[in-house]
C-alpha cells in the first residue's frame, strides 16, 4: 500500500486526520462535513475548511453530499452544506469526495450545476445504473467492499464497463468489509480483496490493477501525486 487517504466527516475528525497525516508520511486526508451532520453547518465551517485546505497533507474536500436514506440532517441543511463545500473546493482548487445515498439524481444535478471543472470522486460508488452519465461527466468511481459481494451484480457490471482511468478502490473503514472479511470491522489492508475482485472483473492481474488505480488516485489528488 503506497498511500492512505483518511476521510473527515466533521471538524473534529478532519483535524484529527491532519494530525495523523503529519505523523505518518503515507497518510493524507480529505476534510469535510458529512451530510449526516449538515444541519449544524455554518460560516465557521467554511473558515476551518479553508484553513485546513491549505495544509499540504490535505488532498480533497469531503466527504460531502446528500443522504436521504438516514435523514440525520434535513434535506435543506444537506443542500446548504453541500453547496458550500463545492464552493470551497472551487476556491481552493481541491477535488471533491462525494457521499450520496437515495439521492442520486439530485446529487448529479447539483454537481452538474455547481461543480463544473472540479475533479469529482464518487465515494463508495453506488449508482451502477448511471454509468453513462458518470463517464460523460468525467467523474471517478471509487469501489468499496460491496464489489466483492456475490449479490452485487449491477455493481460488478459497472466495474467492467467504466473506463480504466475512472477506477479507484477504497475500504470505507470500519464499514463495508469485503468478502472474506465480511461481518468484521473493516481496515485499510482489506482493500486488497476489493482490488482482487476488480482485477478479475477486468481480466487483468492484481499488479496491473494496482498500478492503474494508484495512478488514477495520484492524478485525481494532485498533492498525493507530488508526494509519490
């Protein structure tokens, strides 16, 4: 494993991620406010996001987006926080890491309207039916442990269809443990299981798939690439 990107879901976890990245040269961080915590988002959040975005170990804004499944925050609060974080990404020149659940159409509409020219990574990719739209928009799709589930036929087909230069892998630790670790807390090392399945679906070796996804990550997150 060459690099690890840890993800902030609010101020505390984002700042803790930066501290971790300062101590470990292989660790980088995305800073943001998760839609579950969006109701409390205000001008102060934009201030600390801008401040952290200037840190050389911060590679993206996120994860941010819309989640209308859990409804831990109101839809309007989520929309407000999402739009503000897109604006911070544009201002700072950093990519966006997107969380979306039960909000596919509105997420894509918002990105099309507000995020033109910004690199977009669809974290924990979950919209296989929208592969043509994702390809047209130029977004990257990051596959987590669900790709290894035998029941995930649509997701596996999406992994076959997407262009190679749009593919990333992740763990979403401590969630979504892949087969054969399903049912236990996830950890970064388990990304190898997702990578193996992605390689099998694409008909290439794990080494080749590792090289492709690493190159894609370093291109998507320029600060990561410069540290290579």
